[in-house]
């Protein structure tokens, strides 16, 4: 069976839509995506500014640019459906593992401690934005020739 009953119902409902309905829905989806990207970009800019204000560099963080420091720098590319957090970002947040092995002094640790909260807030925004775009990206992926199972 290619489709279950729920999908068959949804496909039947799609058949009732007009071209004008699809255009309206497309405009709504694009507006929502733009809104989400703007909120995400604003949060990223705040996190990057906090890093700069505290002179925090990639060498200060657990796994450097492969960890949360580099992740914050990537921008809206992280909203892609397949751009989930790597294991280093997950470890940083789950195990509170923020410092690189090169951090030795209290001043170095204070630099990282000062940016933990903004970076964690960035992470919260990322998760929220990714969830908000999930139905949109899953829909686009369903229409894509390279469709794979959605990670919603």
C-alpha cells in the first residue's frame, strides 16, 4: 500500500484546491519562512556579537569551529531539514562541556562562561526555528526528486 488512509484523505483534499489556493498558500509559506529566518538571523547576530564582545575565539571552545562556536557562525543554513546539530554541539549543551583543552586560566574560563547563556539561547532559537520550518521543509522534500524520510 503506497499511502495510508490519512495520506489518501489529504491527497483528496488537495484535489479540491484551485490554482489561486496554491498561490495563496505559497505566499503564506514564503512569508512564514522569511519571518523565521529573520528571527533566527537576529538571534545569531546577538550571539556572534556577544562572542566578539567577550573576545571568545574558536580555540577557547570545546572542538573549536566544529563545535558550538562554529555552529553559531553558520547562519540560516542550519535551518535546512538535514542540518541537525553535530555530536560536538550536542555534547557541549548536554554535558556542559564548553571549554577547549587549551583553557587554563580563570580569565579564559570567564570568557567562555560569559557567552554560555547567549549561545544556549541561540540553540533554543535554532531548535524552535527548525521545528517551525519542519512542516515546510518536509513538504518541499516530499516534492523533491531526492526525497528521503523527513526527520520531523
